[in-house]
C-alpha cells in the first residue's frame, strides 16, 4: 500500500496544512475586486474557526507521525 501504515496521518497533515494556509492567505490578501455575489473579505469568525481546526488536525497528524 502507498506509504504503508502512515497514509492517514499524511493525508490529515496535508488537509490541516491546507486549511491553515488557505484561510490565513485569504485573510491576509483578500481579492482586489469582488465579483457579483462574492464578499469583499472572508468572514473573520469562520476563517479563524477553520484555521484552528486545521492547526489542531495538522498538529495531531504530526504527533502521530513522530510517535509512531
């Protein structure tokens, strides 16, 4: 099997990292021009919640990879 027994932690690390990176980038650099139906900035509360979820997931996956 691809990557052996560590496949799930690697996938969770990638997913958590993408959540953190994408939401931090969306908050740091919102689009210059909002298209029709788009918000001018991403909602702060939702973005912070997604960053926290992604950070917890990435840390948990990293701890699983290091300890295992």
